[in-house]
C-alpha cells in the first residue's frame, strides 16, 4: 500500500492511497499511530470518499485542508481538475486551478458562549469550532484548554489586521496542540467575520501560510496551496 506526506498551507497529513484496498477502522487507526507521528492526521483516499483520522487515531467527520489535499491527490493521480467526492459530512466539490479550492460544508451557527474571561461563537463546519476574537500574538493555550474539553471543539483565535484580512491561530481537537492551519476553522472564522462586515472574501494568515474563504450564492469556498512533501512510501500494517 502506497502513501506520502503532504502539506496544505501548514496542515500536514499522511495520504494513504486506498482506492483499491479495503481497510478496516482498526487497520486505519494502526496506520495512523504507526506513521503520522507529529503530523496532524491521515487522509484515506477511497473511491470517491475521503476518510479522515486525526493524529490521535480517531476519525473526524471532516477536515477542510484535508479535503483540499484529497482533491490535489486525485489531480496528481488521475489528472482530474474537478473532483466530487463524499465525506462523513456529505458531498464535497473541489477544483484545482492556481490554488486548490473546495466547497465547504455549510457553516452552522450554534450560538454564543461566555466562560469566565472568554467569549465567542460556536460554529460547526463539518466539525465544531469555538471562534474567539482576541490577541493572536500572545495566546495562553493552557488557559483555553478547558474550553476545548467543555465543548469538545477546536479553538480558533483571530485578530483583524485590516478590512478583509485576519490573523488566525488554531488549537485542533485530536491533534491536541496548535496546528499550522485549519481549513474548517478558517471557514468558521471567516463566516463570523463575513456576517459582521458583509465581506464576500476573507483572507486569513495562518501559521503555515495564507488561506482564502469566498462566499458565493450562500456557499463557502476554501482556497489555498497544497504540496507533496515526500516520495511515495510503502506502508505496512
């Protein structure tokens, strides 16, 4: 079985080519724990289906940058620049152009929260996110960690740099640490900011690079770069 490592704007993955291989959940978990190491997760590329596992060996319903990586992988292997596939959060449409762009699951607003000195919004984009506007230069992740467990959610902290441009940092559930980027988190933050300002395009500067979220006809489109970071690997269970 073949695989390789990829980075999608700093979100790092093992991509497993399982288009012609049937793997059980236990086998997938074993591969994750054996090969992912300090990367964020693993993408199992099945026939028209993306199965995503976080670093801790648990499945996540969706990963935005993982979806973009899935599209890039299919483009490499099958020369398709438009890819439609399914995930545990529903169907996904992706396009390869100057960047790799995917139509994200529709953001769902679950309300606001306030816990001690922290306040923000709860938005589900395939997976749950807490969105907090605060200083991104100095984040006390240990102080925010109780929120991660209380809401069983990712945490996204953002700052407005200028109109339409944000700085974002994310503590990711299942990675249990800060990530280089988070596509679904970027979409959640952009959706909140778009509701506040009416902007149809939001640029987000993550640790690993720049993501864009564009809103058209009620849908959110996530764009950014993807690169292959290793040669093909022979994966063994």
